[in-house]
């Protein structure tokens, strides 16, 4: 007799905390909703969490949502409504340029993303939006915007997977305490602390005999790296 696999919701719910960024998993397609939400309450006795989405608060089973790294939120389509999104107001400007809001009202994009969030197919979403907005916008333009929104949401799923493979801080690559920096660190010309992830600062240590050692120091945990020990992707010193 085949054994049934059960989900331990009471164990799974322990991975969630108030304030976590989450995204809804769509069982029908295996994709993720284009909306990013924030956990407002964790119900450990029932295995549910309350999530604040741009369009309202909903209760979800913990196997219906996945926790996101906050650094990855910037990859997702702008939500157009940031009143619930403390600390991320800078994305409002990106929202204006990402969608054709000069022609389509922002509510159109929220309605389209909400259809995706509910698990509706692209065809079903187009049909629903045509009945609601068909008198306001040309049919071909409406169809194109729905397709664009769905394509962006699908790409976000791939980006989330890729982001897990991207390092966000310099890391140890050799026994003589050499560290290889990431592409982001090269652009900023400063490494992130390998120990705690905070951006490091330039420092100089003066030896007893007067010689000076150029360092990068972490302002949080005081971790130190010699500047000459930092290597780029090709294995050469970055020369900072």
C-alpha cells in the first residue's frame, strides 16, 4: 500500500516571523505570484499566516507562501501601492517607468496582477480584464499589456532562483586569507563583510616601526581584511 506524505504545518510555521517578505506559490503552475507581501501575524497553532499584499490582507496556509530574502525584493514588478511597504519608497519612481501608466490606469495593472495572484491563466486574466476595461482601452493594447505583465511575473520566478546563487559579500577563497569580491562590490569599490554582510570601510593600521597596513574594517563586528588580499573574479588583486 502506497504511503501518503503529510505536511507538518506546525513545524513549517516556525520558519515564519512577523515582518517577513513572502510570495504566494501557485500550485496550478508552480510559479510565484507577482506580488510581494509582508507577514503581519503568525498563527502557530493552526499553521496559517496573515499577509499584507498591496491590495489587502489575506490569510494563507504556510505551504502556500515562500519567504524571500529582503535584498531580492527589488527584482519584482513594482506594486504601485507602497503604503504598506515601509523603507522601500524609492521603488515608486521605478513603478512609473515600468508600466505604461500614461495610457493605462495603475488600477488596471493591480487588477491584472491580482488575477495572476489568484492563479488565473493569461487567457482567463485577459478575458476578465476585457470585460472590465474593454470599453476604455483598445483590444490589442489591452492584450499586449496583459501579456507583458504575465511575462514579467514569470521572469521573476527565474530571477528568484538565480538570486539564491548570487553571493552578496566577499568570501574566503584561499588559505592565505585571500577574498574574492562580487561584481556589486567591484562597482562600489568596497567589500561587504564576510562575517556579517555590512559594507566595510577603508582603514590604515600603523605598525610600531612606522609601516602602515591598508585595511578594510567592518564598522559592526570589526572584522579586518588587508586591501591587497581582495581579488576580483579573475583572481587578480582589485587594486583598491
